[in-house]
C-alpha cells in the first residue's frame, strides 16, 4: 500500500532558508531511493513548509530512512523551528 511521510516545519524567519535547504536535500536523497513515487516541499504562505514524500510501500519508506537521516538528521531543527516538527506517516487511502 502506498505510504506518505509528511513533515510540517514552522521555521523562525531568520532560518527559513536553512530549513528549506534541508528539506530540499531530503528530497534530493529520497529521489535516489527505490520505491519513491513523489517528493516535494509546499510553502503554505503562512510561514510553514510542508514536506511530502510518497512511497510505494511502508517498507520502501523505512528502507530509505537511514540514507535520509544521514543527510538531514544532524540539522538543528530545534534551533531553526519555532515548534517541534509535526510529522505524519501512514497509508495513502
């Protein structure tokens, strides 16, 4: 079953570029992983960025996680974001 991984970031104004760069790096790495259907970043014009990655399966999403975290796992989101990342993960219905 198709799986989506969604991350909602609320960056501090001075860190918007850094958060967007991190999210775009995540997308670049995701595009190299088997099972990716689509990924991108939505700017909601309300100050938030919404990252979306759609995978062929939960297994494909899980298998990609180490490479994705190697790319962005050390980024200081607790400093960059106003609040913790709101993350969603589950089947696409």
